[in-house]
């Protein structure tokens, strides 16, 4: 699809293309055989990911779906149960992976725009019984995809993780766009990651990196993840050529969220209620929101009203700016910027 400055592609933040800086980084990447653990470019990206999210180690994987499924395979055994939100990516858009790959039962709960309540999570964790499956894992998604880009606050993540851990249940965070939440709320990404036992995030979401995600966690978790990655066909050889784009995405001095075509497009959306009256999104319910045109239809809030909340305190919500065509980031958490994207009520494949 041809694009110019007049075209805003809201299908997804995955439609971005590599910057020239990324292409050069890919061309000049120092590589080795990553299956043997010998690719220095991959090592640097993994070390950077672990540092940013405050975890001990990280593993580069081809996709977010693979990263999530690896976490499920590690945290739960066949026949055990995983609690998750009914619209989340793991449950809705990963081709039945929890059942097909890990042999897990899924216990979907209806959240508030994708956000689960700690009390309901606690009530859903099964007590030990000879007759029922053991609850092994709680999966959370933040920012949400079909929830309208809603964000779990660190406080809420801590509450849910506390409930789960007290019951001997692990927590995995599908943080495909975790740095969006960090930018929107002005909080380091590590604060969102800290309560979870493992986290997945994508470098192909609005960073403009063409391929890849990372899973982060403890050393033992990552060693097991490496085996499952090989089992699932994700062991790659001179993959530093790809990983270099993930590092290259950090070389721009500032995110385009703050200036440039994406910011101007968002300002136009805010100022033009009559032109965009057919675009609808959910009424804000959570502490922060990310403008996501993939949110379910049916609410009475216009896009203009929805976007006007950007950076303005609200009793229940706030919008986080960003655009699907943002190709660059700065050197820290300011980097991974995008609204959700995709058609309203539809899905996106990682």
C-alpha cells in the first residue's frame, strides 16, 4: 500500500517499516550462530531488554505469540488451568495455543475494557481438590488490545500478582506494548514488569522493527524458555541481522509522539468532531487509556470526545497519544509508542 503524508494507516502499529538507521544497523550487524548462543548482537538486545524491564535475563523470539506460548508451557503443566481476560490476545488470537501446545484449560473472565479485578481473580483461583484442575497461571495483557488500549496500573498489577502468588499461582504479563504504557503514564517499564514472573514485549509494535519479540524473567525461566523456543522452531542462526533492528529503533533522539505527522494527525482528530463522528470507542473506565481504534463498537463516546481527554486528568480515564506510523524512539522507555490499531472489534496477528 502506497502511503504519503496525507494517509494515516490505523489498521495496526505493525504496518510500520524500518527506518534507514535500522536498515544500516541490520546491514552492519555483527552476527554468530544464536542456536549456539554465539550472536553478539542478540546478546546485547537481550541484555538491554532485561535491564529495561528489571529482570535477570531475556530471550529473543520471532513473535509475541511464540513468547506468550513459551511462558504458558513453562508456568503450567498439561491439564492445569490458566485465568485470563476473555478478549485478550492469548485467548482470542493465538490459534488455541494454550490447549493445542500446552494442553491447558483456559478460564476466561470478563474484565472492564480488558482489565481484570483482583477480587474476581482471587475468587476464580481454585482451591486444591481431587476433582478439579489446579489453577497454575494468571495471564494479564497491558496495554490491552481489544479492551481499547486500557492499561493496568502498577498498583493493580501488584494487587493481582499478590493474590496469585499467595495462592501459589504464577503471573505472566503480555506486555506487547508495555513501553506505550510507560510513556503514557510517565512510569518506567520495569514498574509494570516487576510484579510478574515473566513478561513478553514486541519490538515490531510501532518501533518499526520488522520482526521480533522478547521474553524476560529469571535465569531458570529463560533457560527453559530457550529449550521451548527450539522445540517450537524458533531457534534461529545468524539472527543478529534481525535483532539489530530492535536496537536500531533506539537511535532516534525523540519519539514522534511529541511532534511530527502523527502528533498533527492526532490534533486534527481532536479538533474535528463532525469529520470523525463515525469513529467510536469505549467510554473511559480505567486509570489510563490508549487510543485504540480496535476497541469494541457500541459506546456513545465520539472519537473527538475520546481524544480530547489526552493528557487531561479524568475521574476514570486518560488517553495516551501515539500513532501507528511512529518509526522511532529515544534511548530509554520513551521508545515504544503506538496506539493499538486494527479494525474496530477485530483482531490482529502478532
